[in-house]
């Protein structure tokens, strides 16, 4: 069994699910995305970090609580979602 391929597929699915949530509800916090997707905080934190690195989302911190990250999808992230959704239909 190719465990690395399974892990990469899980990460990609998590990324696409996170992008869809952030697209549908801009400004959600990382914690809210975790709750929405019933995911682990660690997994989603790494997924968000990857999405930020790829330019799919941006994260902003409110001045009153730097621990929170409010997420917004970028045009590049929207394009990634549209491309994926087009291939699935």
C-alpha cells in the first residue's frame, strides 16, 4: 500500500474542503473551519499553512486576539476550486 499517496490525497481533499468553506463564508477563523469540517486543529492548521504558501488564502489577525486567524480566499484559490469542480462534473 502506498501510504504517502494516501496521505497526499487526504491533504488535497482537506485543502479543497477548506477552500470551499472559506469561499462560502469569508472571514471564518481557523477554529471555525475545524468545527465546520469536523477536522483536527493540527491537520487543518497545516492545511491552511499550505494554502497560504500556495497563495490560495490569506489570513489576518484581529488586533484584540492575535491567536485567531480570519481566512479569506484569493482569486488564485477561487480558480483552484473552479478547476477542481469543473473536472469533477
